[in-house]
């Protein structure tokens, strides 16, 4: 108990639920590296989640000609690779914050339906115990796969949406600082 005069330091309540209760699930539409063009509609291919993109995707540097049946982002999706080399590799997520981006094949598209902020959801899948839970659900040997129904069974803990946004902001800003620091040239001390 705090002495009188101290503020009430209560912890906001957190909930824990399966992602299947809080999100809808779909799949991206099949595109490959051969479909990449210098201009056209922005495109995210699953392989670039490992090499190019961070936890939050705002800009895309690959383009294509839109095909019939393409899945276009609305700006609040979370994408999770559907296959990869290891279970830990595919138990990662990125939030897509812009609309009009084609979500290529081999991507699980997770759309929070309220209560969950997309940035928070992506960070929780990648960095919380949800990551280990999703990695355990991956199937396969030389190539592992994860499906929407696997992601739906993963439990996530979350506070209020305003608190989720604050947590995401801090983590994403720190992530950006680390990335900038890693890009700085390193010079040997000569002397």
C-alpha cells in the first residue's frame, strides 16, 4: 500500500486471447521475382520480409503489373510468411500501414478487427511468447509452413489500444535508431 499523497500506481488491465478471436485471416496472391517491374503497383514478396523490411512497412521499393485476383492492402494488415527455412524464421510479422500494396503469394494476411493495433500485433508475434507458440505450430522439415489456422490459435496478451500504440511507438522508434546506428560507417581508430 502506498502512503497517502502518492498517486494511484495501478497497472492497466491486460487481456489474453487467441488471435482467431481478434483477427481475420487470408492469403496473399501468387507473384514471384519474375513479376517485379521498375514501375507499377507496389508489391511485397514474402522473401523480402527477411531481407528488406522491418516490423512496420510504410514504403515499398518493388513494383509489378497488377493481376486479376490480387490482394491489395487496406493499410492495417499484419503479414506473416507462410513458408521459410526454419520455424523461427517464419514466426515473424510486419504491419503494412499503406493501402494499395499488393500482398504477394506465400504471405499470411492477418487483419485485426478492433481491439488490436496492427503495429502492436506484429511486434507481439515477432517478439513475445506468441513467437515461440507460432514457431511450435510450424510444420515441415526442409521447408517449414505456417497457415492462417495456426496463427489463429496463437494467444496474445494486450493492454488497451492507446497503451498498445504507446508501446509500439517506443519499440519502433528504438528499432529505427538501432537500424540507423548500424548503417553508420565504422572507422578504425588510427591514432
